[in-house]
C-alpha cells in the first residue's frame, strides 16, 4: 500500500474524530508539513497506523486548531 495514501488516511481519520468533518486537501497538506522527521521515520519503519505515530498525528491536529 502507498505510504502517502496511508498518511492521508490517518490524518483524515484523526481530523474527523476531532472536528466531525473531513479535512480538505489544503488542510491535509498543512498537517503533513507539520509532522517532524522523527515521526515520519517511525512511520517508515512501523507504518502510519503505529500507535505512537497515530497518537502524535491526533494530538498535532487537536492542538493545532485545524478547522
């Protein structure tokens, strides 16, 4: 499976959980740009659905006030 698709799916899932609405592509891109390299490296090793990666993305979206 394509890592970019998995990343976007993880962002959409967390975003919907927090905001009850799907993000648009600009919001997804903005969120991707905020993810630090260490999290991207973890995702490369363990996948975007890894607990630490998933939790980081959830908290990033929650605390960044993306709406």
